[in-house]
C-alpha cells in the first residue's frame, strides 16, 4: 500500500486501430495505445492484462507481455496485437451491416510492474465511443 500511495496511475489513450488480417473465423487488429506516466520515476511494466468491452459485451481479453519502460513524466506508445473472433463481435458486425455503429467501449485492465516495484499492479481504464458511421 505504500507504493500505491506513492505512485500515480498512468493514463492510457487509444490512438489508432489498424486491421492487419481477416480470416474465415477472426479479424486481427493492432491497437496503438499511448501510455502517459505522471510519476517522477520511470515505470517498468512487465505485462498488462486487458479487456475490451463494446456496448457492454466483452469482445476480447488477453495479456500483453512485451515489457515496456515509460520514462519519468513521459510517454510511450505500444502496439497491442488482438484477434477478434467473429462469434464474439456480433454487436459490432450488425452495426456495420446497418451502418449505425455508434457504440460505447471500455478498455480496462491492470499493468504489472517490474524492477524496484515488482509485484505492484496498476489498474487502468479508458472509455470512449466507436463511431464507424462516417
């Protein structure tokens, strides 16, 4: 609890989503995320578990275990590769077909620290709106 009162939570922002492949059963995308570190020390993140909800439904969850170092009072971009199975994105597909996809999303999870703070987890959450009607 001493480290939790000492460390401020980093801020995450989804910058871009790029489709990298489509198969008969899934869509592969890269999600570009910016991590901002408000702390006066660098954050050594060993891994992050994440969950993406769209319109209240979990469409994907997973683990990003490529370590990343976010500089003190700085920022770092990371790319999270994700596969969406078609059966988990029914709400999204029906919205695309009807050209009315305007749904709330939430990207949430926990980052596991390494280095001096190994074992400390930092929660994160970002809410926004997907709007593919344009």
